[in-house]
C-alpha cells in the first residue's frame, strides 16, 4: 500500500514529529507527545507565474512551561528564527510511512497565560524572497558598429 492509499483508507493511524533547529544550531526533536497539532496554509489559488509562501502553525504541549525560556525543552534559547521541519506518518503494512510536510521558519511564538499550548507561527523559506527589487546593476549596450539594419514588424490581425 502506498502513502496516498493509506491516507485515503477509512481507518488510519497518524503520527507527527518535528525537528526544530534553533538559531544557535541547537536541535530539538519534538515527537507526537509534544505536538498537539499543526496546520499549513499553502495560499490557495495561485495566479500563473507566481510562487506563494506557505504559512504554518505548530502547536506544542506546554503544560509545564517546557517551551518557555528556561523551560525543560527550550532552555535558555529563543525559537524565533528557528527552522522547523515537520513530518507526518501514516501506519500501514506493519510500519510507519514518514513523509515531509515542509520546512518552515519561526516568525513568532504565542503562548497565552494559563494555556497549555505554545504556538509556533511562520512561513516557509520562500517568504525571505519577498523583498522589493533593487536593481543596482549597470547594463551595457553591445551595438555592432557599421551597417545598420532596419527591422520592421507588420502585425497580421
């Protein structure tokens, strides 16, 4: 059975994991027991010739403040700017079939007071390319000296 067939089956077992690489290169492996859920919004319809960055939210179990600064999972690190690789699996044919959901950058975190979850929110790395175009290059014209040709175009409608 393929991953797609297992996903389409009426009864399925899922698992999820995430590899969180902090800016200081420290790596945290979050398992299904740490992850409460995730969502990925790929932007919907895309006009021809465009590329749209996917937006994600990853919800982590934070019952004991483990994902807060100086918590047992995070320590004295920041999640802002971390790379998060999310994978999900479906169980079929006696084994887990893991597939990548994507790699995302943490733009911000959110944890409400007295809430048991920490949300990581951000985009895939394509969002880093969303900047104003600033062309500072100088383009030279390579004209051939000598005989000139006049090229005429005639439109046929």
